[in-house]
């Protein structure tokens, strides 16, 4: 599988993480350096302790002197170890804080990105890769600071040991370097197998995440039981897990060869070095203390070289993850935000929205969802959009709200193309109830106001009253402080579908934007509640421009104008009575729906 070349290299990503840490928690950088110094000190102490004691014994030093040497080294090791433990624990806070910065950036990107990106397969794949790098303490954006520390340790140790071994045969040092470098490049290729197959791993993760979300979704609990979906969901989970395990096994077969190569090369370089030292003892009279020192130094030098190469290899892999994260955060935005013109909504002002020669096609689709739409929603008008499922009603609403830009044509707000505006400012002009609800694990009042601070209680109560939910809320022991959903709070309540729709309507009314959008707002209501909402429509619309979407033709009588969508085009337009008199498809569909209503009434 051909993989995409990362946008940023190792040095750029290292600088990015250091800059992020410096901006969030500066001490973490200094602690990493201090830990590296302490680690090198510990290694040097460990290197010299045995040779120093042996040299003292060889020189027939007094027992008191030998004990003093031992105690001095032990004391130094204890101090270094204690300091390492202290700073090691404290670096955790800085590493976690830095990772949290990246997590927040990812969440910010997800929650504020242009709406079309949320439906873009490439965007979602990059999002999944970005989330992989921040899942735990051992993932790239946090563990990279451990890698920095290890690299500093190994580089410093390499310099110290190369000075110490300078008196030995340079050929031996050359063998160590060559075998280590060869092993590094072989292992680099083998160990990057995981990155080359990240898309495949992300696909398995997406499937498992989907099954987990569905099995833990309270909304599906009844369906799972009534339709016996448990076995089916278990089979889906088991099947995906088997495929994922097979993927992991494939990777482990590749990685094991890396370990075999490493063992062979380690045996070669260490064997040559040790044979050379033994020859010095036998033929050149190398003392026991110096033999121990060089013996330990050769082994340590090999470790430093391998550590440096391994550290850069690990840093390379982490850099790939961090590059993927940065590429997600920098994913192009089709809409203007802060760089767009500011526009502030005025609820006392009437707004008109015009779709001018608008066509729209979803990415990858073979044909347009909407074709050459010309529509003006007049200021203060109550417009109804009706049609069968799949006619393009919801897509039309998303164009009006600015969630999509048209493939062709323009969307105009009071005669000005909305592309020039800060799109977030444009969204402020709309209060909306969509078909998909977003009830948060918070209080009823906070769900309506969409904030936890400075809630206007009078306005909130009025919005709930207009939405027809006052009786329900007043019957609860905590009233507006009652927590919604049981996902987080044990004392939370689960509202019915109709009650949830009313809650969403109250939220839209509380926002009090100049344009009101209601997309199938009565779908979960019973006929009586639906009729009550129609009667109150003029009350909560309050003279604002409003758009009402429905597939029930009888529900739109109260609107000033109705447009009938069929196969992505406006085929009829007028009041309910006018469209009935025309006797076209609107009339035919109305007759069919009326027949079902009458049958229901008779039965």
C-alpha cells in the first residue's frame, strides 16, 4: 500500500513539541535535561566503582580507605538515584500537561472545523491518526520527552566513553560503530512496518469503535433486546477482533526478524571487542582494574551507540505520529472564519436568504442532490419546505444555514454572498432544531441555555413554556436543575423522544436568533402535541424569518408559502390551498397521506 509522505520531518516535529511544552509548562524542558545529567552521572559512577575498588586492592590500600571508597560511591549513587526519582515523578506533570494541549487542539479542530470536513473521509482518517498519538502516556506526544531524555543521555555517554576508549585500537571502535549503524538501518525499515500499515489498523479500530458505541448506546437498548441483536453484535465484534489479531500477528512476524538481526550483530561486535581486551591482558600485561574498566566501557560504548541510533529510530516513529497530528490540525478549511468579514445578528432586523442558481453534489456522488435551485426566503416570511424522503429537504436547509457551500451558484444573506463572512458569525443568525439531537449530560437549564454561566432564568422558563415542556419540568423534584441523561449522572433522567424535541425547541427559542429553522420538529410528537405546536408556531416565531421542513403536507397550513421538492428541484410553490387547487403532485401526495390519516382515525 502506497503511503503518504509526512509533511514535517523529525527536527520540525521535535521543535514543535518543545515549543508546545515551553508555552504550556516550561519546567518540563529543564527537568528532561536534569534527568539526562543524572542518568549519565549514574552510569559513570557505575562504570568506575568496580575498577576503583580493585585498583585500591591492587595498591594494598588500608581497609578503611577501601570502605571509604565504597561508601562514597554508594552515597553518590543514592543521591543521584533519589534525585532521578524525584525529577522523574515531577516530569510526568509537564508531559501530561503538554499532551493535554495537543488533545485540546484536536478537540478544537473537531468541534469547530468546517461542516463539510466532518463528512470528508480523508479528514476523518487523519483525525483517527491524530487521536492515536494522544491516547496514553506512552504515545508519541508525551513519550517523546522520554525519548529526548534518552537521546541526551546516550549522546553524553557516547562522548565520555569515546574519550575513555581513545587509547584502544580504533579498529575495534570502528567495528562497534559499523555493526551498530548497519543494525540501525535494518531495524528502521523493519520497525516502520506499523506506520506503513496505519491506515489498515485505523480501519480495524474504526470498526471496533463502532460496535462498542452501538452496544453501549442507551437508545438501542430496546432494539437489541426486542430484535435479538446481541448475537449479531457479538459476532461482528468477534469477527473484527479476529481480523485485528491477525493484523497484529503479521506485524510481530516482521518485528521478530529485527530482533534476530540485532542479536547476530550484537554477538559480532561484542565478541570482537572482548577478544581484543583478553589479548591485552595476556600479552601486554593489562591490570585487572583497567581490564574491568575497559570491559565495562566497551559494553557501555556499544549500548550508547545502539541507544543513540535506537533513540533516533524511536524519535522517527514518534515524529511520524506527530506529523500526522499536525497535518490533521492544519487540514484545510473550505470556509472563512476569523479571516472573514465579521457580521453581528440583530434580532430586531429582518433577514432574507436567497439561493441563486444553486446546485449541490456531495463529494464522490454521481449526480447532484439539488439542481439549479432559485429560492428567496423573504424577510419575516414563514416558509415550508416539503417533499418525500430523499427529495433534498435537509440538504437545502444545510445550504441555507451555511453548513455547505453550493457546488454551483450562490447563497446570499440580504443580498450579500455568505462566503465573505466569518462563518461562525453567520451561524449566530440561526436558531434551529435538527433531526439529530445533542442532549448533553448536564442540567435541563444548561441544555437549554447552552452555557453554565449567566443563564437568564426568566428567558429560559419562557422558552420552555413556549416549547410546551413546563408541566414536565415543574413535575421534577429538581426542576430546571434536573440532570439530563444517565450517561454521567446516576440521578439523571431520560426524556422521551417528544420531550427531547421540545427541549431542543426551547434551546432554539432561548438563542433567539433572527432566523428560525425547524427540521421535522414534530416527528416524535403525538397528533395532539403536534397540533399544539402548530397553534403556537406564530407565537414562538415572533415575526422572524422562519423555515419549516416536513414530509407531512398537512402540517404546513400555517406557513405563508410552501415549496414542494421533488428529485432535487422545486416543482411547486404556493400556499397550501393554492397547491391543492393546482391538483399536481403535492395534491396527489396530500390525498394519499389524508387517506392514511382517515384510516387511522376510523380504526
